[in-house]
């Protein structure tokens, strides 16, 4: 192992700068050149066919065979002109990664390139080996992928990729996209219904999403020399370097040359795929960076984020680098998140979360603003569950991420606005009075846009014209939390509509009825609002008093999916059936179990087979040294003390590893998945991981650097 470490370090020294050729003088000349979306369809198709596909997208209906054949012909011509040789249905199974099965355009029996409408619209991949939570058995292999025409088709590595949903033969959803599309459709209907009270021209409301992707990059050779990184995505062992992030000198600093060349390369390829990447910068920890695109339609934004991760991984290999998307690849350093900037946009171009100087527009803003806060309050536990994972458990509540307690930050100015609105609850507003002036609604200043502070400890923060959901982990498929958020807001807006229409039907003036409902919602959801330090112990105490949950680990957080309130929400709106809810919960628990199991196994393997033998070998050197000194009549107590310390750490590691393996065997016999996940959390991860790591990291400081088998943090993190 020590040989591998030094071989890897030697390879790093041999790296030469890789020049990245420019894709063109202007981004506008090549942006989206490898995509076939609605603009390309409008050019390639007749007005009648184009109208049919846009109508299918708008209504979510299936495209008929004749239309599919015409579109397939146009797509094939475009793909072949781009030198594509294969096509695939590109989907997002519940593994968290993307999936694809490539088929050739070339038909050997005819000698022609073929691509039919049926191949575009629907395919039959094997569903048996993807996570299904018991929905499908191994012998029940059939599943279907169906084209999602609202997300652009793209070409990657000479393969035409068709974004699709993925369902089982019996109709249950087996992916992240299908539930998202259902939730977004519900949100559109509920939001549009409210908007029509103020503007009849609005016919659609779409969630807009901008995803800030954080990540680490290290040299590929150093990655390969760390079995824990290869197997689990994070370093199981590793002592903090003398210099980490404490100087705050990496954040927004000059981008290292190798990282910069990698960024330029993947950004060019991303732009060709229509991914509107805009921002790049160093993050807080050494070796950590961020890429952020412009906001897009939520479905497209999520597809683009999944595609961007795949693309970054491929491009990194060209530069002899490895991208780490794990939420906490290095202990003692900031982890990586994926901040979700979420807003609602009408088809007339209005951002419903953007205040203005107009009292009428601000009333619409307040409706959506207050209802969103109420939705987060009502579904706080479910939102926490939606971001739960073994990786994110390391990150939530650390000094770079919000805590596990769900809360909403809105800033001092918006707090004052809501307080004023709530406090006028006892004022009787007579017919004919200027309700806006009475409530002070028209006093919301135009400069409120971006006039809120940024609270990095808040899981869900209003940032001027959007909400930022900051709890999502860097490796997550954000479709899951966005499905829950979209559904929660849709449910809340539906409730608001019903209450408003009930009051109006009883003779209440509409604007006054709106104000009354909003006052009630502000009072009911006050407990979810918090403006202070989310890391403080005082907030934990205060949150407990308010009845807010603080679930710090994934197995317990996932229980929120199975409570009656959550199941009723999913079933009522037909986002998930009972079977699908149970299956997804089972899949998430199994995923947690397997990841902790893998970490436990690699931990015991490295400790027993590499660390302890290295420590014993070094200890023997010290014993020889001490014996030699003693034969010369020289007494060296410090050497003896070091030998004793090494012995105690070796003994501690051996005992803990042996006990951990025994516990793992016991836990593996448990049949209940929830109990098994909790046992892996409490009896493996919480009980053994830290003590074993502590002893190994202490040995790293004692054993001769030349002998240590693992690449060290100081060697991995500071990319040149």
C-alpha cells in the first residue's frame, strides 16, 4: 500500500497542463448545438405536427403513433448529421444515478439506419435489477420507459439520448422523474387557479429551479490509491492537515490551473448540451469548487443537473482528475451541498415571489409567499426526509450546512411585513375602506428585492425573489426533494383556494377574505420561522419548545414518509400509491444499510490488513531501536512511551473491528428493514466508526511518513 501511495504521488508530479481548445469565439455560436428541443422541432417539423407535440407537452398526453413517426424521422436526420450511431432512453432509476441501454440506428438486415416513432416514444428495458422495493421480483423483468418531450433530447458521445420516465410492467413508478412531473402538474393547476383571480391571461405556472452544485476534485491517481474513496466515495480514515480551511483563503480565491482547465472543458461541453452554466468559483475547503447554472424549468433543470454530474465525471478523466460528489468526502472540512433556488413563474413572465411597488402585485406575492411558508410548516418532517441519506447525515448541522431542524428564514424586513399583517387581525375593515392602506400592504418597498440577509444556517431561506432550499446533499437527485416541495405547496395553495372561494360564496369581499386567510396562516406557521443561528444549542432548545423535529439520522427521518398525514397527501393527489410509498421507503432504507455496510467493511479491511501491519512493523523498528539503546546503557523513555501508545491503539482497533464484524453479522440476520437500518446506524456507525477512526488517525501521526500506506489529506487536497 505504501508503494501505491508513492507511485500515485509520483504520477501527480508528472502531470502536464492539458490545453483546452475553445469551442468557438462566442458561446451563442455553439450553445445547445447538441440538443433537439422545441426550438429545433419548430424548425424541423410542420406547423401541424409541432402544434400536436406542444399540446401533448402542455396537457401531459401521449403522442400518437403517426406523430411519433414524423418526429422520429426528423430526430434521426438531425442525429445522423451529428454523427450519432446509437440511441438510448435516458432515465433516472432509484439508484440515484442515470441509466441507459444503447441501440444502434444501423439495421444490418436492410443496411439502412432506422429509427421509428415507437422506438422514440416507448422502450422496454429490463426492470428486474433496478431497486423496486419489492414491487418487482427478479423473474418479473419487464419495465417501460416513456419519452418525456418536455425535456430536450441530446447527443452525448455519439449517442442520441432521449429523456424518459421509467415504470414497472404493472404501472408503478420506478424513477424520480414521473412523480416530479405529477407534483409539478398539481402545482401548476393550484397556482394558476389563484393567479386567475388577478389576471385572466395567465394560463400556466411553472416552478423554476437553479441548482448550485458543490464538489471536490483530486488527482485520479491519488483517488485510486485510496480504497475507501474508491469503495465508498469518502475517506474513512485521515488526519486533518496542519492547514485546512482555517485561513479562509481558498473561498473565492484564484482557481488552481488544473481545476480551471477542467472547468473550461466541462463548461464548453455543458453549453453545447444546452446547460446554461454561468458561475464557477472556489468553495470554502481546499479542493472544493462550485458550478451554478441559470434557472430553468424545474424538470429540465433536474435533468441537466444529472447530466452535468455525468459529464463532469467523464471530462475529469481527460484531465487525470476525479470529481467527488459525496456530501462529506473529508472529515474536518466543509462538506458539499446542492442549493436549490426555487421560484414560480407564470407563462406571462411574472415571478410570483418577486415583490414590487404595486399594492395589487404585492397582494399576489404575499399569497404565494405566506402559503409557501405554511406548506413548509405543514410538511417539515417530510421535507427533512426528502434530503435524508447516509452522506447527508455527515453534513447536516456541521459548520457548512443547515441543521436537521427544518425552519424558514425570511429576513427582518419581510418579518416586519408579516407581523404587521398579522397584528391587524382585530381591525374591522368596513366596506369601501382602502384595505391596502389599512393593512399597510402598499408600503412594501420596491427595494425589498434582494433586501434580505443570507442566513447560511437556514434550511429554507427567502433570498429576495426566490426560496433557497439548502439542505439537499451534493450527490442527491434533487427530483425527490423538489417533488415533496412542489406537492406540499400545491396542497397548501389548493387549501387556500377552497377557503377563499368559501368565504367569497358567503358574501365576503375577495380582498378582505384574502387578508383574513393570510393572517390565519401567518399565525399558524409562525413556529417554522427562525432568523437566528441554526447551529446554536439555544435553537435546538427553542425548536423543541415549538414542536419542531430534530431528526439527525436517515433511518428515523424516513419514517416521515409512512405517517398517515404523508401517505394521505401522496395518495390524495395520486403522486404515489400506498405500494409506491412503501417501496420507496424500503429502497431508501436498503440504500442506507448497504452504504453503511460497505463503509464498515472497508474500514475493517483497511484497519486490519493495512494499518495494523504497518503500525506493528514500525513498532518493531522502535523496539529494535530501544533494545539497541539499552545495550549501550542509554535509557529512552519517550521511545518506550511511543511503543506503548502504538500498542494501545493497535489493541483498540483490533478489538473494535472484531466486535464491529460480530455486530454486523448479528444485524444482517434482522428481517425488518427499518430495524436493520437503525441498528446499522446506532450499533455500527455511531458505536464503532469514530473510535476506530480516532485510533487510526493517531497512528498516522506516529508512524514514519515513509511507511504510512494511505495517501494523506495534505497530499490530496491542495491541487496545483
